[in-house]
C-alpha cells in the first residue's frame, strides 16, 4: 500500500521571474485547502496565509463563483470541490491511457483475485489515476487521486528506474537539486536491478504483509505509467494465484499498453 507524498516544491527561479500576485494568492488558497479534508474557516485561512481579511474574502468569493471552492451551508467554512480533480482527468493523454487500461485492469482483478492501480508521474511525485478492485467480499487498494511518493513506494521507485534522464522545463530544475541527487544515489543499485528485470517486487514500505508488484508502461524505454498490485497472501487456506502468475498478468497488460 502506498502513502501520500509530500507536495512538490516550486523552483525559486520560476517563482521570482514572473510574478502574478493575484494568481499566486488564489493558488495558495487552493494548495492550503487541499491539505484540509474538513475545510477551513475564512479566519483560519487568513491566519494561515498571513494576508488581509478583505483580499482573502475577495479571492474566496471568486473561487466559490468558479466552483473550485465550496462554502458550507452555514457560510463559515470553505473546502475544495472536485473541479480540480475533474480537470486533471480531462488531460487527454491520461484520459486515453485510463480508458484503455481500465478494462484490462478489471480483467486482471478478476483473474488475479487482487486489486491493482495505475500511477503516472507528476514532476517529482506521482499520482494514482485508476484503480481496480478484486471480486468477492474483501478488497485492498488505494484511492484514485492519491499522490504518492516516488522514493517511498513500489510504484514510485519503478517510475524512477525507468524515468527519462533528460527532463525538460521545471522538472529539469527539480531533478538537479542536491537532495534528489542524494536520494537517487542511495537507491541506484535497486533501480539498476529493476531496469534489468523489467519489473519490481518488494515489501510495501507502508503496510506490513503486503508485497508491491510493479510493472512499467513504456514509451520507447521510458515509463509513462506504472501498474502496481498490492499483493496479499491469504492465510485461510483458500486458493489464490501465486505472485509469479500475478506478475505475468501485469506484464501482459503493461505490454499491451506500452507504446513501441
């Protein structure tokens, strides 16, 4: 099972070059509310941002009017709507990949008797964009829309093993940081093994008793996504496919989704 990732940091050079205070203010509010599942009052938002009440009020009203933020019935608490999530899923490449992957993932879940999820890279992090649950009266999975850490999860490390070594734009700045270079160096042997094998199997770094089986979906030799099954071994004596068979199923799906 894979836990939430820390929010990617913006590069200081990008922040300082072209400033748009009103836009920054709105984005700051959205990022603040994204970390608050129960929302915040206007006073709490003002305090957290260190800005004047009137400017925060005007920005909140615009975000409410555009349906990025909702106001509670009592009118004193603000929370994110699903609009950002829906906009993200309108991104054509992701939408096409999910549309192709979901039927295959559902078929996998039925045959493997395990859940699986699809993860795509998002700068120096990644996000779950699709999930399939196994049939029966129990399941174990991860919610769509969950951000996950690249370094602390099986999906993330598989993305790292097959990442494009020549990122562009803002990603290039992030990947050149000393902190990320040090983290990559510390796990380079594991990433080399993953590249050699073409997949990764390892104990979950969050949940005891779960083995993450991850296979990359490739464009040429770089990962555009990763399929992961959080494999659970039953102890009640009921038959289930072995991990090797589950891996073979995932590899077949990844091969059908990969771009030559």
